C-alpha cells in the first residue's frame, strides 16, 4: 500500500533509469519519453554534461544561506541578464514560487512609487501559474481552487482571445497583466505575436506592468530563449522554472531595473533559492542552450515535427482536430477525451501527457534527434491507424 497522498493520478509504471530521450522501466521496457518531467529535462535524462557540473559542485559546497555571497548565482544571474531583457534576477525553487514572487514584485513596485491601491493582477481565466494559494486564484480555475477557500483576493480575469474583455477588465487598481506566453497546462494555446505586441502597448498606455509566465515555454523550449522573443517585446517581469534546472528544482524571476529596485533587503527571501547546487546546473544548462546554432536547431527540428504531425492530422481528421504549439511545446487536440489515446501511445512505447481541451502534450528534450522524432511520428501514426480500425 502506498503511503503517498493520492493527489496524483499515477500511471502504473516506474523507471529504473533514463538516457537522453529514453526511459527504461523497472519491468524491462524501453520508452521514448516525450514528457521529460513536463518540459523540465531540457537535455534529456542523465545528460553527461549536466551530471558532471552537479557532481563537481557536490564536492565543493552544496548549500549556503543567502546571507552570504553565492558566486555561482552571481554568474548565472549575470548570464541571464546578458542574454535577455532583464536587469536583475531573483532565484526561487519552483514555478509556483517564481510566479508568486512575480506577483509580489509587481505589487511592491506600485507600493514603492506611492500607489499602493494599484495591486490587482489581471490574468487569463483558466490559465496555469502553479499551485500555491496565490497562484491558484490567479489561474481562476474552478477545478484548482475548489475547497481551498477563502478566495485570495486581488485577481481579475479575462478570456483568452477576448481583447475587449481584457481592455474593460483593466481598472485604476490594476497593477499588472500576467499571462503565459504559451499556455501549457490549459491546452497549448500560444498568444500570437501581434497580441503580445498589443499587450505591451496596452500596458504602456495604462502604465501597468506586463508579467509573462515562461515557466513552461521559456528557456529555449520555443526555439528562442523566450517565446516572446519572436514578438520582439520586453515584458517587465518574467518567471521561469521548469527548463532552467534541466531536472534539478530551480526557479527564477527576471525583471527590469525599475521593478527590481523596489525589492529592498528583507522584502522577499527563500532559504533554498539560488543555492550553489542549483546554480551549478543552471549555469550548465545555459552553456548548452547558448552553444552556437543550438536554438536554431530547436527551431528547425520543431518545424519538421510540426509538419509531420499536421500530415497525420490530414490523414486522420476524425481523430485529430488540431495541431498546436510553438517550438518543442506541441499539442495534438483530439475530438474527444485524450486519456485513452495517451494510454495507447504508452502501450506503443511513447510517453506523452495530457493538457486541457482534449490536448495531448508532446515535450521532447530540446536536444532530441531527428530519428527520435521519426520514431514518435511512426508511433503516433500507428496508434491513429489502430484507433481508426476499431
Ligand atoms: C508548471 C508551471 C508553473 C508551476 O510550476 P511548479 O514548479 O509546478 O510550481 C507555473 N506556471 C506555468 C506556466 C507552468 O507551466
């Protein structure tokens, strides 16, 4: 009997080891893993370069308090700011913590400039920002908030794509708009470039902050370091997590100078955030992401994957309704419930995971090989064939 709380619907499968895009189960089966811990293992399982980096650090120093200078963190923060819009970085341990800190930073900014009533955060209804109390009420999803009241105040919502609703929802008390550049959990819905530009304009005009949650779509997953880089805009605050640790828990909030300047000593903190072990892996992930041509290759291979998935959709329109995504954050929307199809893919040795709106999420490691994508395509095609013959 398992003594773990039953808050997960776990599949009856466990793994003894992983290598790159593959996982080996305890009962001797080999799976192509296109879940990768939900977009966490940017470089697949047990990547030798990342292993070496963390191993090296374990022999030096694992953890010290943020009461001291952490050179590995100084280095990672510097690199993150050199490569992005950000001037400053705040390290956390997870996505939810990073989005919470992003919300805190936005509120603190208006407090510090003498506008404490500007404290409401405007979010997309049924988005996903994590599972802390603040984050679930930011998401505004009934399923996630059920039984966890009283409601955390301070969040307003608009519907994805509802531009008028968005404009109307901004009040004199709005501090920031917060949304995922590409919505992951809720069904791989990508905010188009022109809308991102529009969001930036609205925020400028109304003098509010723009928070883009790139916890899932950031750190190279989209084919650029940030998914919003395609739109050539600069948000004010960006929480990241999943991909930056390559499998080690690590979150961060990137922000511009005006926001960062209001987070003075003692205003926020984390015991584990930015510890040397996490920083060593973060730095190693940055080494790999910014290797010459790497992101270009993510763009190239994801384009190929997308085209092949669309061909399957053309051949099986009665099963697949839509192919969605950006970079290697891909989704197959089925006409009906996707649970059974995911199970069939698993039987055929391809691991994928569910998202909202009947979507099957496909998340290969960023260094996936073409032959592995070809194998996934073959398995998805066979599974469609199998299903349509039923
Ligand atoms: C996963 C996710 C989070 C929460 O991250 P955790 O590490 O699970 O707390 C927040 N925002 C987005 C967009 C995510 O995909």
